[in-house]
C-alpha cells in the first residue's frame, strides 16, 4: 500500500509542476503582448 501512495503523490506533484509551467508561460506571453501594444502606441 505504501508504494501506491508514493506513486500517487509523485503523479500529483508532477501534474501540478507541469501545469504551473504552462501558467508561467502564459503569463510571459501576456506580458510580451502588452509590451508590444505599448510599443506600438508610443510610435
């Protein structure tokens, strides 16, 4: 039973880590688009 719980926790942690990376990537893209919009407005 203990190995099952360890694998379950590992799977949950891995899923949370991967979804966190996608979220950080999305925020980075949003900030980049905002910077591009500001640059276009300043011209």
